[in-house]
């Protein structure tokens, strides 16, 4: 393998183009070569080629058939940034072709697809890492660091979610050729579970001494928010004015872990609101609340018992002592505050070293599976659904987790 990791990238909608501009082209100065690009739409292939040509003066190979990338000897690894439904097929084919996969966040459509990814990994030894950027967020990593250092005591409850007003993105899906529209028309589930489930699973050692055991999901009525939005913004004659949306405005999922902890997730994407991932960590010695960025430590903060508002924003003062080593002196801004570049570096580093990535295939599949499991639970009126043990018992004693600077298992100090 050359010094630079040679990447083939698939999917150039909003995310693919954004990541190319703000994360991968900057990384291509020293860390990666962007050798091949693919999208189902020729105009998007050309847009990606043009961006790379403007930066480097060469035109990368372009195609509308991702399988072309899998036969290229000069492609070391594949980055998947395509729509959710395509992730598993592309990942499985790439792994079978011997190409490690960095796959954007998304959701599973069937347990069969989850197992396909697991079996392909176990048969080929080629990993699929979910590029869950929130695992490398500044606050998420700071809290992980504090949890590992014992500041939170025993963590018993975590909350998180994806709370993002996506009404415009969904309703303009036809013009923008965006996959969310069809998903919201046809499916009702926790369709975007991995921000903040990913960081929470790392805090609770899921798949490494702990595991997700079962869940229940309940949902509000189907997208009333989208109906109201279409009528008020587009008019009663719009083609989406009288459609029957399937996706609920709000989905709540509670997950129970093998060691007894509870994780509460919220999906809230079709009502007016500001963005939040509601990252919340409740321990026997401390609490963190992302909604007001406050950190409450037992005993030392007792004076704030009835003056919680005075603590809003106080988490910042812990940065000097507890910022994760990856964030010390780190100032990259890639549109998501730097976490996108961090997650790419974690993937690049793992592939170059030939080690199990910090978000491995078991994590990827476990996190994606919540979509299909929540779909079953909602359809059964909130009935409990078992989360399969995708590790087949390996979670009790892992021997394949590598502690390294991008690892999410153990905090590794980085020498200056
Ligand atoms: N991590 C984050 O913060 C973040 C942010 C936004 C989007 N995303 C993820 O990025 C992915 C893409 O999202 P988007 O908003 O760019 O979607 P999009 O619909 O705008 O783009 C997806 C692209 O994938 C292409 N595609 C689909 N199937 C393909 C196939 N078989 N071969 C080649 N190309 C194919 C489509 O033609 C389209 O251009 C999703 O998984 C999404 O969840 C992640």
C-alpha cells in the first residue's frame, strides 16, 4: 500500500459532495488519494471529478456502476456515501472484493441484511466501519474521557437522538433526488438511530463486555408536521398535499442493556425545532446534559440544586482538564466542527495499520439494526423486541479490539 490511502468513493449527493469539499480534499494533501468516484447520476460523477481536478489537476476515474471500483487494483478502500437502501449491497460486494469499507451512517431494512454484513465480515476478514462522526464529537469524546476516568461513577442511563427539522429536505425530495422522501412515505421506524446511539454505546461498552438486549419503540401519528408544512409552504394543490405519510413525527425508543443500563433515543425530524442530539449521560457521580451543555458533579455542585440555569454552559470549564487527547489543540473546521475529519482519520488509520477499526462491523450492524427492530416494535404497539447478539457471544470477551489513538475503548494519551 502506498503512503496515501487510495480511496474509491460512492455517492455524491449533499453529503458526498460536502465531505469531498470540506474533509476529503483537505485530507488528500497528505493522507489520501481520491482515485475513483461513482454515483448513479452522471452529473454527480462529473461534479465530483471536477472538484478533484480543480484541486489536484487530474481527473479521477468516474462511473455510474459501483462494481467498476471494486475491480480496480489501485483502490485500497471504499467510502460509501450513498442513500441508505444501497449501503449493505455495496458494502458486502466491496468486502468480498477485499476492500475495507467506510460507510456513512444509516439504517437497516431487514435483519437479514444485518446478518449479511456480519457473515461477510467473518468470512472475508474485511471490516466495515460506520463513519459515525458523532463518536468523534468534541463533547462526546470529552464525556467518554470523563466516564473512563471514573468521574461519572456508574453510568446507568443515557439519552440521545436525532432532532432535526428535515421538513424541507423531505418535501423537496423529488427535485433533489433525495432518498428521505420515499422512506417517509413508506416506512415508520427509528430511521436514523446512530447519532447519538454510537457515542452512548461506546460509553456503555456495548459489544465489549455489555450488549443491547431488547427495545421498545412507540410513535406519534404519522407525519402531521409534513402535512402542515406542505399545505402552508407549497399549497393545497401540491402533489404531496394529500399523500399518506407513514413515518411518525416523533419516535421514542428505550433500549435495555445486558448490564442493566437503559438508553432512551428520540427521533424528531418533521416538526419545527432547533437541532439537537440531546446527548445525556446519567451516572452515580455526575450528569451531562447537551441541551444546555451543563455538567453536574455530585457534592461539589449541590449548591445549584434549585439553580440549574446558572449551570448552563458550564461544561466548557472542564475542557482544560478533560478534553479528549484527539481534541487537544485541534482546530479543523469541516462544517461539523471537526468531527468528520476525525472519523475519516480513524478509518484511514485502521485500514493503513490493517487493524480492526474503532467502530467495527459488529458495532456498525448493532447500531443499524435499531431501525428495523423499532419498526417491528412500533408495528406491534410498542411490544418488546429482542436485539440479536450479532457478535455471537464474543461481546463477553473481545480479543480483537485494538487500543490506539482513535480507539473508543480506552483513552490513549498522544505524545506531542
Ligand atoms: N454523518 C453525517 O453527519 C451525515 C450527514 C448527512 C448525511 N449523512 C449520510 O450520508 C448518506 C448520503 O446522504 P445524502 O443526504 O447525501 O443523500 P443524497 O440522496 O443526497 O445522495 C445519495 C447519493 O447516493 C447515490 N446512490 C444511491 N445508490 C447508489 C448506488 N447503488 N451506486 C452509486 N450511487 C448511489 C444517489 O444517486 C445520490 O446521489 C446517507 O447515508 C446519510 O445518512 C450523514
